[in-house]
């Protein structure tokens, strides 16, 4: 018996910034991915966020245009 598994595609959200960079925690708040800065701190330091495909534990990580952050099945791109 064969079992077929479908992997759900990740939702992608793009957000434009008007500066050289934005901190990871601020970017998650800007996209309403988290409820507050405290919530951002918990999910980032808990290893639930990936930046450019790698787990990131630093909430002060600087994201620049072209970078992406993934949290809770959604990819957030900086444009």
C-alpha cells in the first residue's frame, strides 16, 4: 500500500522597508506575526524563527532587503 503525503506550501508575505535594515523582532511585529516585543523574544530565543533558512536565536539580527524570516509556516520577505 502506498501512502501519498502532500506538503502544504508556505505562505509568503513581502514587506517593504524604508531604511538600510530592520531588526528581526521589529520585522516580526511589523508583519503582525507576533503580538508584542516580548512574544517576539520568546519565539526567537526558542528557536522557532529561521532567517534565510537557518535558525536564528538573536532578536537583534539585522535584516536587509532580500532577506527572509520564517515563522509559524509563513515566510516574510524584506523588499
